[in-house]
């Protein structure tokens, strides 16, 4: 009868024999039978796959019951007639502990190769294999001897059995070396060793440590070489090769834990399947998590496939027609379920992100306080806010609303209150709001930068930025107020800042009307701000009055000959017209001291005449120059 899929892939055939050893040295065949098998169970205490296989195919049978051979030594032997396309090794990781009276997991180290040759276990190579087993046994005995010697130097006989000898020596050496750097509290003890003895102890430990490290390295090299000899033994029996392609791993105890599997894809490499998570991993992780000996994580099943052949499970030629139809139907339904699951997850993610974005717009945080969504929320334009959020998620989550099916589009439109698409008029309004938002950001940037400048005593730079914020906000005041984006605090800060800066001017120490450069710059800001409406002019009024007093004192000093006024008469006239100084035609500003020199009064009369001429637009304007 034709085999089923499972038998075709995993089933092999073996020959099992029982032989009794006679007293005279002869052998008696007790039984010989052939049987199918689907896995080979290996004892992990053997250390590696080949050692476990040799124990599996040859061994003594304890407590044999049968005829006159009851008291004779009975041995079993197993020869494989045929290996399956997928060869499975089941590792015996669970044992029964008689003392605990419970099952325990064995996490001992068990080595296995990426490629293994199974010729030596085939019945057709029986003669050559038997001849080579003696040689392999000798190599393995030598390897075991190296392992025992290495274990003595790796596992300490003390309470810390996982601490190697060289680690103990290194710890003791470091203790003595550190003790030489500070005064030992016990150095005054009568039985304390003298410093010279401590020094000799350090040298002795250094020597012992060097020898221990060198010997361990030598033994490890010998062990690697011995394993290589075992692997390279029977070179003529290396035609039936198998490649490792799946490793099943368990983490935990005998009664509980977590399972996952590593599978080798010829194109993508090793892939880890752990519940619903599928991830690509490095080959080093496979060995690290599978060999055992370090933690509760170790492989319990190894699966190999025939080398240099197409994996039988990758084709469908052996699948019956009826079963193939059923499989194809199952695959189609699975694809539909996956597609529906993907759509449902996509909708869930869209809804979650949409709700979060709307909530973020309602809350002013460091991340959202200047966002366009927050700007729309403050303006109370919810329908455009929903449209902006939905459009952004269309790009980042949906990747094309128009590509969705009708059912999904209806659900999305319902969630967004039909805001995925807006009319042309609303689109134009949205663009204007984006421009207004950019203006709002410019005001905020200038205002915040000004606050930093004031905090760090950069007054003039801060005033420039504050003025820019005030002027920009004033220019777009109606639109900003309409959309609740006008900040009264900016204008409120203006008056105190101006007054503080005017108060900082010292006209007595000024060499000219520039007054260190601060006065005219401040005057430029005052002029611009006083033209921005009554509200802002009122905020500037106290500073303007202060500046006028300072300017007139400086002018008085100039009239008295104590300073020079480097202003053209046109500029002086502009100052008078805008109320920043007293009219020149009236009483002159009071000087800090009386006018000292003769002829100043005559000069003042000439300047007044020129001033009046400029105000009346006469021809004397050309004679003015600078006073």
C-alpha cells in the first residue's frame, strides 16, 4: 500500500537483533526482526550525537528473560535499512528522580553538528562499520580522558563547583596584590605573615595561575582535536549526509515552560517561531539556545533533511489528488482569514490613532501645544481638525483610503464623521488657516526667544524680538483673535520691558545723542510700536515719557557744550513732531549745568532759526547741516 504523507516524510526502517554471548566465546542469535521507525531517541548523557548513536545501536540488555540464555549476557544491535527523507532525533531531556519521586529536566550539554553522515549505521555497510568501531572507541576513550582532566580544572571541588581552578587562583592573587596597597588590619597580629612571605606568596600564585591557564588551554585544544578525529574517522563512509534544518527548544522545568522552534530557510537563514512571533535570528543564537549546559534552555528535538536533495515537504507531487484539493481549499480559507484579520487590525489601529490624535489636540503638552491640530482645536473648528487627523493617518496607516474596499471605507468614514474628504471651499479655508498657523508660530518663536534673552540679560536683543512679536501679532490681530490665538501676555510684557530699558540710559555719561547706541535703537522701537493702535501706544506711553526726559537732558547737555548732537535737523524735527522731544521753538531744555561760554546764545538763536525754517519748508533748509 502507498504510504501517507507523514510516513513518506518521517518513516524509516531498521533491523533489530538480540545476540547471546556463550561461555566459550561464541554467539547465539536470539531474535532478528525488522521494524519501521519515525524517530531515534538519544541519551543526552552521551554528550554528542555520534556517541549517543553508538550507544543506541549497540548495548547490553539487562534482565533478559527467555529460555536457557537467562543467565547469559545478551546484547542488542541495531542496523538501519533505510533512513527517511527527514531524520528526527528525540533527545531524552526528562528523567525520573527516585529521590524526589518526580520527573526532572536534564539540561546537560549535548553537541550536534550542522551536517551529519549516517553511512556507518546502515546495514549495507555493516562490515566496514564494525571494523571502524574499534578505532572510534579508542578515539572516544581518549577524548573522555581529556574531558575528565579538563573537568578537574574547570569545576572546583569546593562549594562553588561552577568556579574553575584558574578563577580561584586569580581571585586569591588579586586579594594579595590589593592587600599590598593598603595596610592590612591583621598585619599587627602575632601570627600574621611578614611582608616578605606575602611577596613570595604572590609570586607563587602568579606562577600557579600561569600554569593553570596554559594547561587548560592545552587541554581544550587537545579536546577539540580529539573531536575532530572522531568526526573525520571512517572517511569512506560519508555519502549519506543530512543537513540540520529544524531545532525544537524548551525553556523551563519538566512539567512547565515555553516551547519554540528554529527553522532554517535556504534563502532567509534561521527563523524563530515562538507562538505568534516570527523573527529572523543569527545562527549563533540557535546554538547558544539549543546545546544546553548553561540554563534551563535546551533543544529536545533535532530534525535533519537529506543533503543535496530537494526537501520532499517542499513539493506536492506525492500528495493524493483528493487530499491536494482539500489542502488547497484550506490554504485559500487561511489566506482569506489572514486578509480579514489584517483589515480588522488595520481598522483597530486607525481608530486607536485617530482617538489618540483627537485627545492630544485637546490637551496642551510639550509635544502638541504648537501643533496645527491644537491650533484648530483652540479655534473651535472640529470638522477641519477631524479632516486633518484623518488625512495624516491615511498616509501613515491606511496608505491609500481609495484602495480599501467599500465596507472598510464606510467604516472609516463613519469613524471620522465623513471627514476623509472636504469640499473645495473648505480646502481653501484650510490653506488660509495653515498660513495663519505659520504666523502664530512666528509670534510664539519671537516671544519665547525674547523671554530667553531677558532671562540672560540680553535686553536689546530681547526687545527686538518682543517688538517683532508685538508687531506681527498686531498686523494679524483680527484673525488671531477670531481663532483664539492672540496672546495678551505679549503686549502686557511690553511696557515693563521698555521702562526698564529707558531707565538703564545714563545721559550724564553720554558723549552724544547716540547715548551708547541704545537710545536711538530704543527710539526706533518706540516709534514703530506707538503706531500700532491705541492699546499698544498706551502700553508704551510711560516709556515714551521716560525716554523724552532722558533725551531732553541729553539735548540740554548738548546746548551747554557738554556733548554733541549728531542729528540732522530733519531728524530733530521728526522727534518734535512725534512728541519725543519738546518743540525747539519754546524754552530750551534745561542743561545739567549753566551755559559756560560766550557765543552759545547766538549759536542757539541761529539753530532755532534753522529749525523754524525747516518746519516752514523755507529755502534755509540747505543751510542747516548738523548742529
